[in-house]
C-alpha cells in the first residue's frame, strides 16, 4: 500500500516555477488544425528576444525599442496579456499568407486614445498594408479591416459602423478575413457576432495580399514612423490562418468558443 502525504509547504525545488497550463480539447483541435498557421498567446513563449508562436515556435521579433510587458489582468478574466507602449512593435518576416485566403484573429484592445493598428502585414519599402485597426474616431472602440491599402489607390476596408467597446470596457475578439475568389471577399466579425459589419466585395479586393511580413502593435515597417502604435493597449491572443473565417465558419466557431471559454468576453 502506498501512502501519499500532502506537504503543507511548497517543494523548494519547484518554487517560482509557472503553473503548468494544459491545453483544453478546443485548444488541441486548433493546434492540430492545418489552417492555423501561427498562434501567439501572452502566457506562452515570451522572452527578452521575442515572442514564440505556441504552435510552430516562429518568433515575433523586436522591431522598435522594447518588448511588451506581460501582466495578469482582470479585463482578460484573470488571464495574461501583453501591454504595449509607443516604443513597442513586433514583427515576423514571412509569416503572413501571400498566396491564399487569410484571417487574422486578435483578442485585445487599443490604448486609452483608441487609435491603433493591432496587427497586419506590410512589405518593407512599399505603402501596401493589410491590417486590423482601431479607428481614430471619438473613443468608441470601432474597428476596421483593410486589405492591401496603398496610398492614392483608396483603401479597401470594412469598418464596424457601430461601436465595439472602448478601452475601459475591456478587450474584444476581432476577426478580419479575406477570400479573393469568393463573392463576399472581406469579413469583419467582433465578439462572436455581437458587432458584425457584414461581408462585402469592394473593388480591388480580388487579389491576394502581397505583404509577407507580419507586424504587431503598429503595421508600418521599420524605417518609417510607427504611426498608430498600440500605446497602452494590450493583446492576449493572435491567430494567423490560411483560410477566410467568414467562409470557413466551422473553424471560426471553434476559435470563438475557445476564446469565450477562456476570456468570457460575451454572453452565449
């Protein structure tokens, strides 16, 4: 017979070690999905050198002056998020799809000024940008998806016409997606449909994204002003996929279920 005794103190050899967080069934399904290219989570893979993808180990590297700071926040249901400053921007070369449909999923929020680029793709030396961003509007938490914006050609964007949630009211789950072959080419979805701007096909969006480098916290490439930096904002999750989630709704539902189970962002 084996007698197990629970000691009243922590084993000194394990003191200070992080609590092991085992993946849930939904998380395992997403880690195994061939459509999920990259997945960064605030509680995983952050170091002084970069932020490693939970699935592939691909690094988001320091592009400006500093790494974001990781903190446990009530706004994220007691989970961790990375807090950005005006001098913080990360990038991963060659991590954004250029020859397929794509989706970006962000669990995060702009800073108190409600004017920030959350994530996107920019090719160094060009003005083309593909991005999820918070409006420069009157602090209403509104968000937009822009596909292949280039100066003087006009943005091809979906913008949430109704407010999302401003910084003080907490983070949002924002999904921006593009499928150049579908009649409904762009999709923008917020908080499981709580705010949904529909899907549309503005002129010029029947081409693939051409910018391969992923940028977080500001989409302008190094060598130009950071513009719209995520100053004071925070991010808990980032997904990059090679499928459009406004078309692939089964995978979208799995992602949203996992996010809402973890962060409790909306009812349902």
